[in-house]
């Protein structure tokens, strides 16, 4: 799930959310906005049965995927589109 909150300065706060019951213990969101670096933006477990992380992204198109423990890659079905390189988010 993706939640977008526009900010005043041509940036958008984006919350990346997944259910805790996914196939992996820990999950990071990796993408062109963080150099595809695993672990830099790890999703944190929440009491409502999800895990999430919120990032502020500049306007434009961003490619990303979720990377879980054991090298499990996940795409976000709520992304603006999914292609052979992963999920695409336009903010």
C-alpha cells in the first residue's frame, strides 16, 4: 500500500506499507531514491498488523521494490505501474 501526502516544496511524503504476514521476517524498500541500498529504509512493524516506512521524495518518477530476508523481491500492486524493473511511483 502506498500513501502519498503532498508537501509545500514540490516534495511528497510517501508511506510504504506491507502486511506483517508476508513471506519474510524483515523488509526494506529499495529504489533509485536510496541507491538500491538494502536495509537503509527498513519497514517497521505496527500494531495494526502492518509494517511501514515513510520517506520524503522529490517530484518525478521513482523505481522501487521491496527486498525481504533471504533475497525475496516484492513489487507493490498499488504502484502507478509495474514493469520488468519493478514498481514505478510517480510523485
